[in-house]
């Protein structure tokens, strides 16, 4: 399993898909999964940029990991997003239920991310919501990276401001090392 982390607009889905194709892995996006499985009411909560609860997402992801248990690896985009989600995931790794091969941390400047997101125009890609998601990322999700390091999980940090091709080459090189 390879985990993609980074703020909205870093290009996690684009790069995750490219790498999945290259390695023959399955690509799993928690955001996409939730958008296609949740009720309208819950989707409104998501559109406002609010995270759904740890218990609910962990429940969903454990089913998802069971379903995608194949010989191929998986690329996960959008999970974990909180320390408690990360603790659960590393516990699964230590128990041998999953194997975390590496974490790709994508760093993107706020301006580049904003341009990409406004160009995409999803429901939660409005300036106010973009700001909130970035603040939440810095506060809630980024600290997971240090914690992964302490747990001896391999983390590669990538400059994600470049073109799709440049960033892909960089990721591909790091993973191949
Ligand atoms: P994304 O497509 O990854 O930007 O996710 C869109 C929305 O899905 C987020 O703003 C959250 O509401 C929800 N979501 C996705 N992944 C998670 C997660 N790991 N924990 C909680 N909420 C999540």
C-alpha cells in the first residue's frame, strides 16, 4: 500500500492514478468513495469541507481494504486524515493485515492549489471552503507525517508545484529507489 497525503489541490488523485497505472496497483480515493455512497445530507456536510467521523471512516476503510485484498497493491488517497485514523492504520500494518510500503507527502503552495481547485470546480471548491480545508490540513493532517516518521514508516516528500509530468517523474523515481 502506498499512501498519498497532501492538501486539496496538491494533485493527489492525478498522481495517484498515474502511479497506480504504472505499478498495476488499485487506486482508492476516500473522497470519491464517500461521494458515491453517502446520503445527500451527509454530502452537504462534506461540501462544507467538514471531515466525517473517525469511527465511520475507519469502518468504511476496513471494509474497503478487505474488498481490495488482491495480490496487487493499492494506492490510497485521502486516508488517514487524523492522528486516530493513522494510529488505526499503523496498528493494521503492525498486525500484518496490511503493508504500508511508503507515504508520499505532496507539498503544494497555496496559490498553485487554489488555481487548480478553482479550475476543477467541485462543490467544495469555493474560496472559503478551500481556505478551511487548507487550515484543517495544516492543523489536523500534516502532524501525521511526523508521527509516521517516529513509527519508522517511509515518507517521501515531493514538491507538487510542478507540471503533472515533472511531479510524476519525481514520485516514480522515489518509489523505485
Ligand atoms: P477529498 O475528495 O479527498 O478532498 O475529500 C472530500 C471530503 O470527503 C472531505 O472534505 C471530507 O468531508 C471527506 N473525507 C474524505 N476522506 C476523509 C477522511 N479520511 N476522514 C474524514 N473525512 C474524509
